[in-house]
C-alpha cells in the first residue's frame, strides 16, 4: 500500500509540473521584443572580472533599513559603522597587478560588515534616484539602457540626492553609450564595451541627447557634451552571484542602495506566479509574475538591472504545493521594455534561478541557471569628480572604426611614453562610418578626453612632462586627418599647450604627436611595421540569401510525464558577401528570437495549437535577408 501511495504521489507531482510548465509558457511576454547583449569574449570577461568586490559594509541607508526592521521586532538597533572605513573593498585579479584605491587598505575592523544582518527585502526602484521604466523599442540597445539609463542615473543621484522621478536633468542617455560602444549596426553591444564608455568618458543626459529608436549610428558631435560628460565618470567592479555566497553579497549591495547589471537569455525564461507564503507575515506580491529558471537552449541575450530583493517571496517551482527552502526569495529586476511588460516593467526572478545547481528538491524539469557571463554581475558607483587636465583634439575620417587612439605621458627628459591611458571610445569602435554615421563624406569631430591619470605635476609645472597623442589608421585608401591637439585647463578652459605642424594626415599607418618641453619639429608619420589588410568596404548594402530547408520538429526536455515539449526549428546556412552574423526566427510572422547557430528551440508554445515558422539571415551591417520558406507544425 505504501508503494502504491508513493507511485500515486509521484504521478500527481509529475502531472502538476506538466500543468505548471504549460501555464508558465503561456505567460511568456517576450514575443517580438528587442534585446542586444553581445556575448562577452574571453578577453572581455577577464577585464570585467579585473576588480572584484570582496567585502561590503553597511552604509547609512543600509543601517536605516536594518534598524527599522529591528525596531519592529523589538530588537536593539545596530550602531553606526566605524569612521574611516570604506563602504566596500575590492581585490584586483593578479594578472592585472596593483590593487585599486578601494582595495584592502582598511581591514583592521569588520564591525560594520553585514554578516547575517540584512532586512527581509529592499526595493531601490522606489528611491527617488531610480528613473521611471524606459522602453528601448525595436532597437537592440538593452546594454545602453541597463548601464546608462538605469544604473548610471541611479548611482549619480544616489550620491548627489537628486530626484530622477520628477526631473530628467540627471537621467543619462542610453543612446550615448550604445552608439559609441556598438559597431554602427543595430546588432547590440557588450558590457565591456559599455563599461569602457561610462568609466573612461562618462555620459551625457537624456535632455542633451534624447533617445531615438531609429538612430544607432551617429555620434554626439557637440564638443561641450564630451567635456561635461567626463564629470560623470563611474568606478567599476563586479561580483559572482551564481551561488548562495554571491546572492548574499548582491543583497548587501542592494541594501546599501546600489543596483547591479547582469546578462541573461530572456527568451529561454520559464515563468510562474508568486504564491501565498504561509510562513510570511505579509504577502503583498501574490499573483505577480516571476521567472524561475531557463529551459532549452540559450536564446535572447539581454542586459537587465537588479533593483531589489525579497526573502519571503515564494514560487512553487517544483509544483508540489509545499514551501521548500530552495523556492524562497527573489530579486526584483528592471527591464527596458516599457511599463506594460511584466509587473509594470519589472520582473521577479527567484534566487534559485541564479544558482548553478538548483536547491529545489524533486525538480523533474531540465533547467538552466538564468545568468550569462559565468554568473557575473556588474557594479558601478559614482563619486563627485572634477578632472585635473583635459586633452582636446579635432580629427576626421570616413571610417571611424579604423581609428586606434592612446594617450600617454612621460617626464620631460625623454620622448618615450611611460604611462598610458586607453579610451573606451575611438578605439576600433563605431564601424566604417564617418563620425555622424554617414558613408558618403567625412566630417570633423572635436573631442575631449580626460588626461588626469597622466598628470604627475601641477598645471603650472607642465614643462616637467611630455604628453603624447598616439594614433593609428588601419584603413588603406581613407586617410585619418588630425587637425588640432591641445592640453586644456578644465577650470578655465584655457589652452595650456598645443601641437604644431597640423593638420596632418596618415593612411594605414601610425604616428604620435608630442606636446611638452622636448618637442619642436612637425611630426613625421611612422609607417606601420606590418600593414594591416584592407577591411571590408565602407558600407555593405547587400543582404544575405534567405535560409533554405527550414524544418520543425517536436523535442522534449526531461523524462516521463513531466517531459517539457518545445518546437525545434532547423535550417541550412545562408550565404553573404561578407558574412552572416545571426539568424532571426519568426513565429506566425512575429520575431520570437535570434541565434548564431542553425537551430532554435521555442519553448513558449502550448499544446493543441499550430505554429508557422520562418527564418531570416542578418549580416554585421544589419542587412536582413528575405524570409525563408514557411514550415507549420502542430503541438
């Protein structure tokens, strides 16, 4: 009899899970949405992991939140943190050498480290510093929205105390970051490329550079914007949040009022609704949508922002009707798909979805953790900043993606650079277009870069240093022209020194300009030792061929009655004069995903329905092929 009851219990659980899977799939709100996170290369991952947060101390806001709950429980409030200790400490990956300024300089007292003391939940989207939900529309600019519109706007006003709910004077433009960090085609960009922009150059506000869903190519050519953007430079670090220790650290960071960026594959999410937790004192989020894990292949790489958490949220992930410890808790996520998506533009994601291995018992569904980039979450903070020295230069080129710039300095006793500073912009970015995004004519661009890290003396002792403008053109047949190069006092705007012998042009070569005590003769181009091959034409207008041989079949994940059914679409490779970069998948005429492979698994279908699929090919310039043949399949 006991065995019979066990079998009945297992069958009932499997049946419940089967219903659960269908219900969650039907909740999918992602059809036809734009994403845009480029997968991090191994080299980019190393850079993103360069500075890791290793310790967080409760700041004033965190103590207010913690002590508010402690008072409600009748507990004594915690004391303020010892003076002089940093809010957080970092460590630098050994391969990058020295520690960062926020490193382990103050570790004598851990009295202000969180430990096990955390509030039940926080929601930083309710702080006045966090902007209202935005909408990227059909543009693949999610990285610009998550890093710049959400995180940067919030962190700046978290520090300064400004209100981003009622004013846009400190809401920063996703267009600035996306257009500078991408390749000139609407193919998305990476976190590392965006970090290079906000960390090295800052950003301009939305009022200075409004979002334009149809413009992903032109750069902001207002020199004053480049100068003022420098004051908003952010400081970057990261943490791994794919285990319980990392989840706890993320909660500490959020309790201090900060937010985090992370990458995921949103088209592969599985959804549920929040249930009543009988062990919680209140259940204000019952009925809201929650993502609990991923299934199938990784589809829809997308950048998002973690804004809060709640430990009492319960989603019945395994469908057994019991509150399991591994099912408790969720992060609150801000998306850039407008307020009609999810829970008024937000979504809950269970803690378990972040774990590499599930902590939920009796999981009969094959699941994947929800994080991209090896579980990495990106943190950036703002400290009021005034540059000490600026470099201003004017140049022109018909193929900005062929430009490689570096700044450097040395003592005045040598003409060999000793300290280097590499920008995030104007270093193989933007594709083969002019600065305004055109392909028919080159235009001048005047830019300001922050040279403070190169300054070892005071401004009145610049004669003790040499400053270098190192530039490379990798495109044969379209010269790079340098029209001016100046050192500028940030406070007065006065030109402190400038280079003579300009304008100067080079073609598929490298050169350097030097401003300082040692210089005089006009610079002479230095031929590139090993000339690079001529890149692809300035503009590629030829679309790939349509994919052929599209077929569809039903595939299952898992075993037995709980097996989750997905539609697997397959096709033959398309051809292109340059190369195919990705494929777009359309279900019933609506785009549902994209991939770089020759197959796609669609888990967001329901039994009893028929679906028609078509596929298109897209090249690096965004040229999309005609749609393939249509294939229809019934569930």
